[in-house]
C-alpha cells in the first residue's frame, strides 16, 4: 500500500442516471463525493407518474378516508378535509413542522439528505407529482442546499422538523446555501429563474415522513468511519514498531482459531504494514506487550465487524420507502403503516458510536504507554525531561476527548417520549443518535491524530527506520511537523496532524 494525497478540484463529473436499481453505499459515495449531477431515468419518471396518477384517481372517485391525504395529521387523523383544501393542507403541514432549532446541519450532510430524499421518492411509492422530484433534483444539481437545523426530530414519524426545513425551499420559503453563503430562498429563486411548487395531495407527507435526516448522518459517519478505521490500523502499526512490540500476536494461526473476520483483517493489515521493518530485527526485551498493542486485532477487528453490520442496515434503508401512507398502484392499495419509524437506524447509530469510540479508547492507552519512559524511550518523549515537559499533556488532551466520547455513547435508542396527544407513543430518537455520532467521529479523528503525533516522535527518537510504507508516511509527516526538540505550543502540531489524517487516502 502507499499513501496518496488526492486533489479533487479538477474533477469534471458526468451525469449519473438514477434508476430503480439497488444502490450500495460505495456507489452512493461516488455519486456524492464526485459531485455528479443527477438525472432521473425514464423508468423512474414513469414509476413516479404512475403512483401520482393512481392516488389522484382514487381520491377523485371514492369517499375513502386516506390518512394525511384528505384527513388531518397525527391525532387529527379522523378530521376530513374538503377536496378544495387538499393542496393547502400539504402546504400548511410543511410550514407548521418547520420548527427546527440548534446548530445548523453541515452543508455536506444537508446535501446528502437531499440526495436520499430524491432516491426515496424515485422508487415510485410516494404519489408525488414528477415536478416535485425534479425540482429537488434541480436544486441538488445547482448546489442550492436547504438550511436544516440539528434539533427537532424524534425519529418517528420520520424526521419531521428537519425534513420540513429541507422542503421549505420547494415552496419558495426558508433559507439555502448558495454560492458559499446562506441566502433567502426567494432571492435565490429569482436569480436562478426557479418557480416555487404548488403542492398536490399527500406531497407534504411524502416530503416529511421519512428517515433521510438520520440516514444521512449514519451514511456520512460510515464513510468517515471506514477511513478512520484504516488509519487506526496504520497508527497502531507505527506505535507497535516504535514501542518495540512483538508481531507474534498478529500471527495467522492465532486468528484462525478465533476467526472473526474483522480480527483476521486487522491482523493482516498490521503484518502488511510492518513487513520487513528493520526495527523488528532488534531484540525484544519484553515477553508480552500491553493489551493496547497486543490486542489491536481483537479491538479494531470488533469495530470493523460492527461497521460491516452497520453497512447492511444503512444500505437496506437507502433502498427503502419510508414515508406514509404508501401507494401501491399495481396492487390498487394505499396502506398506512410505520416505515417512517427509525428504530433500525437508532440502534445501529448507537452501535456505531460505541464501536468507534473504542478506536479512540485503545489509541489513548497506546499514547500513555509511549510517553511513559519505557523501552529505551525517554519520559514524555523529550531528551531533557524536567526542563521540558515534552508530550506529557498530549495524553491529558486525549484522555479528555475519550472521556467525552464515553458520555456521548449513552444510547439514544433506549429513550422514547410520547408525542402528538398519544398517537405517536413510541419514537426512536434516531436523529439524536445520528448527531452525537458525528461528534464521536470527530473526537476519534482527533485522538488518532494525537497518537500519530506521539508515535512519530517515538520513531524519531529511535533513530532507526521502520517498514517502507510506514517510513514513507513518517517522512511526509515530518515535512509539516518537525521532531520535537524543545517544548513548543503543541496545539498547532495537533491541528496539522488532524489535517494530515484528513487528507491522506490509503490506496491498496
């Protein structure tokens, strides 16, 4: 493997045709990160039109009460709405539910929410007019992204408040990110010659009922987690070599008799990274190494397996219909159910947070060992301990961060608050699980960056090369963060190390 620092600024994407086919997370990532413009395939347009036409005809030709189409919402589900007010009903739904608050959702995640909503509507069970899906598509392609707030969703019945903010611009209301600024939607629409929608029956429900807010947070976290997991193995490999550890815990025979796939993969990674390291030829004084080094396959591997499970859940949700009611035109059925309930996501988002926090927990323990004045390394990795404190306080910083992660890992999915006069009497709290997962991810990256800083210092003090791949990374890192000779303000080194972790892409 080799390090690669990729500049995507000169990439010129081509249109991506959105079809009814199953979409996996890797394909979604390519569409999203390469900023590919979207285009609906003819089969998608046909599926959208078909369910829209069926609902229009069904309501026009019967006296049936259909929840949220010709009735009120929530506990008002038995209140009939007159035919002349069905569009106004949907308009009012979006306005009344746009009551998010707190910090703004990162623009990248907000745009991913848009993409997931387009994908959801494209499956053809939501009975929206084609113009609605196409306006969302136009905004997405023009990088006109709704401003959404982090707080307001219970994760059932769907991410109502955040998706209302997603939908406001379709009505010509709310605020959007436009040309690197937050601007009022009417002004942007005037510049871009975009007309607001007149909503038809059920469209407000189709836009608001859904799990796209928590799903976007989960998918974005998964992409980040996959990157950090690979780097965690690299950082651990450097720490293992710099601390003078044995490689016997990574032997394939040990993994074969406890064959968890994540454990096997992690052990293989460490051996590959440290293959032919000159440091491994020096005598090993310790018979066994501390758990934070010796048990990397078991700990990192368990996180790897947890993410593999999360990927299956997230991918299933990506290809699911999660609004309500759902229109089955071919079967001539309109069914009210609970696909908007985000409990599958709530559980997996909590699981991801717990699993990822362990990468930081064990990383902080390796930091502690590296600065402890053991194995011919000076105390706090400074040659003049006493006059200089060296890297002493880096461990304090890492310890503070992992402690905060432990607090953030209190599961949201075990909580529920009754809402809507008892009609919505169990909710998932998946949105809270998703937003705190983002904080855990950022914290894990910071701790791994601190370990990288410390392990590189230890390697420099060894004054001997490591394996070629790790040595190449060490050389690149030293171009931006020099070896610590005397005390300096290390917050700048931490930030440079974080940027190093962000920018590196490990390519087989």
